[in-house]
């Protein structure tokens, strides 16, 4: 990766004064707060903002944006800080808008299966709130991310194979645009042909086009029946081929997650489980009792053709919760394989016909490397992740990790895939944007960015190369 | 609706000569061809282009666009001409690019459940081609529209409640941008977080941002079991409430279509069917044998609670085909209720909790009007249509039709809905854009339009008010 040089913007004392006038003690310049907000859960270099503004209303966000714009000061929206590609790193300094206090659930419309939340609501908070309604929100990146951050990074997770990603589940947004205006991108209708799809333009825009302050989301009825199973396979290829056949047969599986043998060992250690240390699929089936049984029987028969062991079922709610909690902690579990090291996480997504090839070649690279590396995947979507453990102070390890990382991404691109299925670009993957999209497509993205944010103040240095 | 005044652009003879040099006999200036291309299937005033270019390759489209741009001449992309809001009307004249000869199916990837087609392929052609693969493409607006046109208008149809709209089913696009460059918006991965969602920006852009020349689409396996049923209800409200409960229960119904009593009469006359003249739902269930049975039993029990008559089943493929062919011809059937009159079709979409209210109030308006008006709806989405019959030469009828039309749209907006669920804006609904979205959101759409099409040549006068 090339260096992305960024000069820090000048932040006038008068701006800090004005923000303090607006926010009082909700404006912080405490070093610990700045440091915490200058990095995410990934491996990229940190860069703190000059101040952190804890906003409490959309109008306040608009006022902060107007004040910053008047002084040409960069703005970095911040949700839960759980991004992985440096999304919240204040490359040019400026004002970080922390959305965590905007954590109200504004409306739940049971009849329409939708809700409206402020951007700082986390996915766990939302599902906790929904618990007694019979509804749930399915999108579940590993971390307890904020809904605003999930929207901004077009997040997905283990349920995406059935319920889609944030792209599919955001109905509308309230956004503060870079000129400090407050807009709504759409209304509550399930579909519309009325104009440009601004909702989808802001979903995945990583804070570079405005600050998302409220989100309308689709909700789903909790299925009548849910069952989960774990199944060990003789090889990664056998597990992936089971996945491919399941998807091609149109089985509406809710979750189908691959974990390689090393990842299973990490989870066993971290979460005190006793899964067999082998390439493993975690499944979940949603539907009526009859439909869940039918789905499970089909998948079990496919798996056994590929030499899988027997399914271990988790039918009780608490067993399922334990199973998926362990899966969601896979990242933290992997980090514990070599305490003291950090992780370089990355994800790619390929057409499912190329998935077995993509994963087995990646695994061969990892096996041949001195570095430790785990693989997990939302394999129903063709999406998988590696976590490479390294000492960031050791240039040899860093170079080797980057080599593995880049080979994985380049392989995905060569297979007609994408450099990131769900983590996003931030500044960590900027260098792959042109290889993936071509120069003319990047020029079009740049034209959109410049049209909406002509001062270039919104999360500068992220997503669009060369800005 | 206010007048949208448009001055015709000057089209230099040298441009016509250059286009003829490129296309030979595939450039037409024959009056009948111009006239045919200056109108669609809706009720709006016609305006012919100055020439029609029948393009055969993406590169040719790019060359046409470059030539037009050099002379500042408007460009109107044209698919099958089956739009309803004047989308293809050449308000400022210029060059119509007819895509019908770009009708090659470029690739079908059975393993990945996707395909790639040129923009002129029609939905019926695609499904005919797929027939032996076990796959199908579900999006079905009434007309045999082109895939390019369906993409440009964000079309949906009867299957959208289960399979989504064009928004959900387009994987990627090849687009000729207004500067004559050829871009791809995305690759074949099922999901990606790599940059702005240009695919979704062009889906529904109605030719105002560029010419869509190739489309990557999701495909689906033909379900193991399909069954369809017709059911008459004592009232529109009873039918709509059955729909609402079905959706809220999460039943994955594939189609759930409302037809009012008059629409049933029109279909009986036109398609020689003998459905009872009452508010009626047409259903289709997709899945395994067991799942289809389960879905049907649930819906039948709900319907009977609302006083419905017995379901009439169409289990044989030819009976289902006849049923849905009759439904797809509803528009033409309605026109035959009063031969010689034309139809003013419109559609709106509301949150499903407001659907019964929206339809019954609309129907009361229609009943109180001297004009004849049929109602059909993709009610699972909250989307419904009216077709008002009128003599466009009669100003009293025209004014009354517009009054009914505007009341229906304004009611939908007041209920948190949209002025169009699937027909699009064209220039027929331009006047509702600001009421639906607000001035600041429209300003953002305008900024995007101006950034991508600074000369304002792409389908001018459509979708974005005030351009």
C-alpha cells in the first residue's frame, strides 16, 4: 500500500469556542478522548481529531457541520468505533462528531415491520428493545456496532445470506449534508420509483457525503421455528461445496458460516467450547417447524455427501445464543492465539462458483507463511475473512502480512469479486479501488463526492482515491 | 400539473450526417419512426426526436453520445417504449437511441444464479431463453418491457413482494456516461462495500445520468412447487386486510394481487374468463410441496376470517399461465371498457398499515366521479394502481381525471407514501417530487445530475424538477 499523506487542517480556537458554546461539556479536547476517537478496531495508523463533539440532536449535528464548514475544518462522523479499515481515523484532524448519545429508538411500527432509530443506537440495543414485540433486526456484524456506522459502511454479517445487508434493509435516512442542511432520502413506502436512490447512495458512503443522523429500518418477525447446527468437514473445500450446493438449490438458509480449523481452536480456547478442530460450518434455519425440518434435512444430506460428520444440533435458545456468541467473538478469539500481537483483518467477496478455489488458495498461502492466520466466512454470500496476526512494530512481519493481504484481494478481483464484501474501504483499501472499478468509474465517484462535498471536509481521505 | 416548457434543441445537419456515417441505415429520420419514438404507453403529450439511432454495441452508443455532446444535442434512451410517465418523450427533440437491437443474452452463470444481458433484451425473451436452465427472472411489469428500460425506471411487478424490484435484482451495469465513457458500476460479487453504490444510482435514473447498455441480473431457481389461487372478497377492505395479515405473519407469498370488481369485469370481457365480479385477490405460492401447502393453508384461513369465498386453485401450469396472462393484460382490458377512450394510469405506494384506507378512499373518489376507473394493486408491497378512462380531447374529462389523479397521489404522500411505487417520474410526476422529498433533497438530486451530466443532455426534462 502506498502512503496516504495528509496535512492536518488548522482548527481555529474560535471554532472550538463556538462548539463549546453549543455543546458545553459535550465538547471534549481531553487527550484520552481524542486518542480513543483517532483509531478503530483495525490495524491502521491512528490520527486523533482536534476535538470530539458529542451531539445529541440532528439540529445540533447540522450546526456543528455549518460551523466547521465556515472554518474549512474536516469532520469525521463516529459511531461505535468498531470499523476495521481506518474509517474513523482523523487523517487531517478536525472535529469528530460522536453519535453515541443519539441513541433513541424513535418509533417501532409493528404493522409495517419497520422502525426509526437515531444513528447511535447499537444493534444489540435495538434487538433488546424489540424483544417483546416479536420482531427483530437481523444485520449483525461481529462487533456491537452502531446502526449509523453499519449504514455508513454497508455492513452485513451472518444473516445476510437470507435477510440481505444494510443496503437491503435501510428504508430511508435523515442526513446532514456538508452544507449543514437536513434532508430525508425517502419515506416509509417499501418501494418507490420517485427519483434517484439517495438512500442507497448514502448507505456505504462512509461519512464522505454527510452525517447520517436517523435511520428507518426494515424489521422481521421472529420465525416460528429456529434451529442451529454445527458440522465438521474433512476439508475447507468440502464445507464450501456444501454451501454452494445449498445456495444453488435455493434453500433459504438463514446463516451458513465457515470457520477453519485454527479458528475453531481459537474459539474453543476463548469461549470454552469443545468443537472438533476441523473446518466447520455453523448453520441456522428459520421458518415454520415443517420448513426448518425440510431445510435441515436437505443440507444434512448434501453435507454427508461431502464426507461431513453428523450435525450437532442446538435447538434450545440458550444453546443457540452460546453458539453464535462464540462465532461473533471469533475476531477477539483469534487475537488470543498469540497474545500481544495485533490482527490485520480483511474480507473479500467472490462469485460463489469461485469460492472454494478462493478460500483454498488463500489457505495455502497462509499455511506457507510464518504468520498465524485464521479464516472465517459468510460463505453463503461468497464472502470470507482472514485475520493475520502480527507485531506491527516488526517490519518483516508487517511486510509479510501485507503480502498475504494483497494476494487475497488481488485473487478476489481476478475472480470477478470485490476487495471488500462488508468491511468497506476507509483508507485501508483505497489502493484497490481503481483496480476493482477502473479509472473512469472512480472519476464518476469523485464527481459525485465533489458535487455533494465541494469543500472536501466530510471524512477526508476515505473511500474515494485521490481526494 | 404545471406546464413544462421545453425548447427544441438545434440539431445540425452535420450531426445527422455523422450519425448516418456511423450507423448507415440504422439511423432513421422517417416521420413514422420519429412519431413512434416520441411517445410511450401513457397519456402524456408526444414530442418526437429528430432522429432515431438503432445502436448495436456499447461502443456505438458511446460514439453516438460523444457526437451528440459535441453538438450539445439531447439524447433520449429508448427501450420498448412501454413506460407510462412520458419517459421517452423527446421534450427538447434530439437523438433517440433505440436499444432494441442490442438484444443479446451475453452469459448465464447457472452456478452463480446470475446472467448478463444487453439492454434491449425483453423480460419475456430472457425467460424464454432460460426455460431449459431451471432458472427464471422474476421481475414482471405488465408490459413486455426491455431489461434496460426496467432498470432505468426501477420497475417491479407482481413478484416484487417476494423477489424484490429491479433495485434488488441488478448486480451491476455497463453504462455510457454523458461524456461518452464506458463504465462498469460493479462486479459479480453478491455484495460489496467497495465505494459508492453506483449500480443503485443508475437503477431508476430514467436515462438522465447515462445510457445503460448491459445489465448483470440475479436469477432464481424455479421453485419445486408453485400453486396459484383466485379468491373473491366481500369488500376491497377485506381483501386488503387479508394481505396485511399475510405480510405481517411473514408468509413468503410470491404474488398477492388485488383487482377491484370493475377490473374483474374488464378482464372477464377481454380474456374470456369467468371470475366473479367482486374485489378479488390473485395469489401465487412458491416453495417446496410442503411449504406451498403450509402457506396456502395459512392464507386461506385468514381470508375466510374476512368473509372470503373459497379459493379457486390453478395448479396446472397452463391454468396458472392463463391466470397471470389475464392479470398482466389488465391495463389493456380496462381500456376496452370504453373503446375509443384513453387511459390515465398512475400508481402510488404507502406503508402497508395505511393501504386499506388509501384504497377505499381512492375507490370512493372514483365511485363519485363520472369517469370510469379501475384499481389493481401489488398489495403485498403497499403499491396500487388506478386507470382512469377519458377522452383526452375533452377538457372537462381531462380536468376531472387530473383531479382524481392528484388526490390519489396527495393522499399517498400524506400517509408517508410515495407518488410512484414503480412507474417512475418521467415528466408526468415531476410536480410531486418536491412535495414528496422536500426542496433540499431535490437540490441534492440536482447537484448529482449536474455533476454527472453538466451539459444537461441526458433525457432532459425528466425526473429532476427544474432542470
